[in-house]
C-alpha cells in the first residue's frame, strides 16, 4: 500500500505494457513497482457474513370466550368507577 506523494491518495496498481505501475486515480502520478511483491487482499468483516432475520410474531385474535370475559371485566370496572364518581358528586 502506497500513497501518492503529490495528493496523499491511495495509489492503485495498473498494468502498463509488460510492467506494473502504481497510479494515483486523482492526479495521475505514476511510479514503477520494481522488485516489490504485491498481493491484493480483499477481506470482508464478520458482520457482513451473517444475516439476521427478524420475524414479526402475529398477534392471535382473542376467542369468543376471551372477548366475553374482557367485556364482563371492563363492564364491572366501569360500574365501579361510575359508582365512585356518583358518590363524589353527591358529597
């Protein structure tokens, strides 16, 4: 990995005739590689290897018996609060 001496950008290896040169994509500066060995390594982070699936649970509709039970509970709570509010008004 080498950076351009003119603009400090990363230089990319390019093939020119029979030799490989490092060329800056921004300013076009070129340098011969010479006897240096180069290897192109492409690594992928472990986060990109795994995909996470999100499953949304479907809410089950209450049965007829459950709805009737809820109605009875709400009705009894309503009657209690109604009785409390009437007793407060009469005082």
